[in-house]
C-alpha cells in the first residue's frame, strides 16, 4: 500500500523512532511532524498534551492520508493513547508498551529503572505497562526535566548536561538497577552521558527498535505494508517551529534522509 506512515513528537525526539522505522522498513513513505513550536510537552498538563496529540494525529490522517500513526513521544502516548486508538481510523502505535516489553526482556536481576519527562513519569504509564507484562520486575522511576531542552538545543554532551544527569539519575543509580529504559524519545541522543553516569554495568534500553517492529507487525496484520521494488520512499519532515533549525539539527540527529523541512501549522 502506497500511503505513508505518519509519526509525531514534540520535536526532535521522535527522530530516534523514525531512524529505526526507516532502517527496518526502508521502502515505506514517511511523514514526520515535530511540534517544536510548542515543545516541551513534558511539563504541560495531560489534557493539553492530549489535545496537541489529537491535532497532530488528525492532521496526519486528514492532510497526509497516512495508513498508520506512530506516536513517537512517550508523553503524548501516556496522555492520549487510549483516545487516539479509539477515534483514529488507522492503526495507532505507541512507544510505552514496546518500551516496557524491551525493558522486562533486558533486565537480568529484575531491578529495572525508567526515566522520562515529568508528564510521563507522573502518569504512571510505565508502572502499568510493566505490571501488564506480568514479569517479576521492580521498577524505579525518575523524571528528568531539562534533558529534552538540551537535545532541542543540539547540546548532547559536555559538563552542563553531565552535571544535570548526575543529579537527576541519582534515584535510579542508587536503586542499583541493572537496566534503564530511556522512556523519552529524546533521551537516546543523551545516551553517552547517561551511560557514563550510570556506569558500565547498567544496560540502556530505548523503545525505538521495538516500536519499529510493532509498526511492521501492525501494518502486516492490516495488509498495509508497501511492497519493495517500486519508486523510492518519500520522506517528509515538518515542524511547527523554526524550519531551518529543524532541517539542520534534524539532519545531524537522523541522518541524510532528512534533506529539508516544511512548515506545519497548528492553528
Ligand atoms: N520526546 C518526548 C517524549 O518522548 C518529549 C516530550 C517533551 O517535549 O517534553 O516524552
């Protein structure tokens, strides 16, 4: 099926999921919206994030005729996934359940951690998702306000971010977790700093690869995979903020597939 996969995030974070989707499904057309004009979502009330998520998802359906929507943002998944699944006429894929599944598979000791935005951690979405797996895992959670802002500024290393990471990661570090889920799609861009602070014995897990696999399975089940061998995939990247910054930093983060960015309006 020739229709694109739609994806959205508050900004650049969902590009970690887009990278995994492009790698796993290189023949698929893609439309990605980064709501950089309204980021960060993590500190906003859930009801507001839910409205933003509905706007973005419906725009992907109505304006771009997507065949599936990947909610490439944990904060939006935590706030709106039930509504989106109920109201959208296409398959909806979130990042929380795939992330929780990847986490319980990866932990050896059963002492696991998750970090995310204030909105995600406060929602309890990961506690519920991990409990739903039925695995004997004890989860320690920590919110990391400020991490997303560093990524959006393109500052993914250095003393400032390391000092913040040492403070914010203290609860999961002290809990002795053996595995840490990066429960915000921006955080893989800070993986080097997080790994340094957590030490060599802690395994970092992100939801990107697992979400790409779930996307492939959902499309296959719906008979919506695009067959290989046709015209090359078209990938469209839109932002509600500064278009040239989205193209510049987005290309550095995602890679050469992000050639340029277009405007997306939220009015
Ligand atoms: N990438 C979003 C997430 O996964 C970041 C939310 C924000 O803008 O604070 O939660």
